[in-house]
């Protein structure tokens, strides 16, 4: 008997949950290919370590950009590798639930289900990420109460208001935490004439990035390559300058939340004053982001306990009771 699986195929990280077992895989969504032969050399953590460090014939690629499949072929191979890793074979085909952004187009929906079926799934169903996140956060989604979740991922930010098992209001933008990394890269290049890689930029975000001033601010020393001389050089960055440099993507995230609130029917908006908003996704861990959203929206914001796993845990709950929750799956044919 094949184990049914729930997959959160994110722009940054891929997680797999197996029925009856829990999370069985959690790796960066990266695969390394030989650019001449198209042979897959590595995936996940191993491929991630190759980013920016490969000889010219190896490319480390992320199959998704801004939550959408950019390369169907690569995505299909990545899903196949994932399924192999968790023990799926030709004789052992599981049903899978895949979490997708709610703003996904019909073409993208078909691409994802098709990729999963070709990669060896007996059946592939889609579930909207905010719905999975709300289930993962233990919110009472089937009650006539306004539940709001904000999912800040690597490539997308989604704010959704859920009531009676359905999405009532949604605002999704294709701006995510990777855009903060890119803003940092651009800033260091413009301001100091120094090139840094995307992994270094992410490291800067993790150590000193923030959405609002925090009491314990420290500086960070960063090494990069000076563009003029081509030599390694060190600069010292302050949280304040990084905050300013990354304000555009951060504001876009906050604005998505305000947009969603503006669409909410008044009765449900009332509920949020009591319930607050739940923040999920790795990008939600940015220092001060919860406070900034709370201040601008004038509603409490709670960062969930496991922001990076919340979506797959919610989809996992659906896998545990596949038959009962069938109604929640998105139609992939429309
Ligand atoms: N402590 C942290 N502070 C700021 N950002 C963080 C932190 N931890 C992780 N991140 C960022 O969170 C992002 C990954 O989040 P997540 O795994 O939720 O994205 P994803 O689900 O793969 O993307 P998407 O949902 O957009 O497809 C990365 O860009 C990472 O840099
Ligand atoms: Mg995600």
C-alpha cells in the first residue's frame, strides 16, 4: 500500500508529509543540472550549496519563481526525485496533495498536476496554500468566523480571509523574501561598489534585516568582491541602512495585508479584532514584521509556532482524512 503524501512545493523550500508519519523531507527547492547533458547532479541541500559556486557546465536552478513553475521539465524532474527520495516506485504509486498559491492560473494548475502524475503519482490534488496554512495553524476554518492568515514565502506573499471552509477575501502578490535578498544585493552594489552572492545577501537579511527598528541592533561585517578592482573587500552594514534598502518589498508585503483587510466584509473584519491575524511562512520571521503589520493594520498579529512547516502540516492533516476533505481540493480542470 503506497503512503499518501502532501507536498509543499515552495519557491524556496520543499516539504513532504507522509500519511501516518509526518514530515519526511524538508529541503531547499534547488536542483543542479549539467547544462550540456541536462543530467541531474544533485537536489535539495546539496544543490543549494552549489549556488554561485559551480563551474560553467553546472547550473543550480530553482524550478519555481514567484511561486510559479518557470520550467515544466525541471519541475517534473524535481517532483520525480522527491517521490523517489521518499520511496515511491513504479509499483507503489501514492495519492498526493500539492499546496499551490491561490492566485495560480488554470494553466499553472494543470502544469502542476500533470507534472505530479507524470512523476509517478496515482492521483494529484491541489489545495490552496492559505487554506493549508490555516489548517496547520489550527484555526477554526469551518466556523462562520473570520480567520486571517498571511503567508510570506520566498517568492510570494498571500493574505487570505477564510470563513466557513472557503476563501472570502484574498490578496496575493508575487513579492517574497527573495526580493529582500535581491534588494540587499542591489544596494551593496550601488552604495559600496561591491558584488555579493544571493546566499550572502540572504545571510545579511537573517542577521540584521528588519521591517521596523528593534532595540538590540548590531552591525554586520560582509565580504564581497569590489567591482572596480576585482579584489575581496569587507564593508560594515547597519540595520538601519538595510531596512531602508529593503523597504520596497517589505512595504509590498504589508500593503497586501491592508488590501485584503479592505476587501473583508464588515462582520468578518470585526472578528479579526478579537482573533488577530496569523503570520506563517519563512519570510514572516523577518524581525519586526509582525509588529509592523500590527501597527499598520491596527490588528494583533501572531507568528505561528512553526512558520516554515505550517503549510505542509495543514496539507498533511488533509492527507490523514483524504475522503472527508475532498471538497476542499481545487479543481485542476477549470
Ligand atoms: N529568520 C528569518 N528571517 C527572515 N527571513 C527568513 C528567516 N528564515 C527564513 N527566511 C526566509 O524565508 C524564505 C523561505 O520561506 P518559505 O520556506 O516559507 O518559502 P516557500 O514556501 O518556499 O516560498 P513560496 O511560498 O513563496 O513559494 C526564504 O527567503 C528565507 O530567506
Ligand atoms: Mg510557501
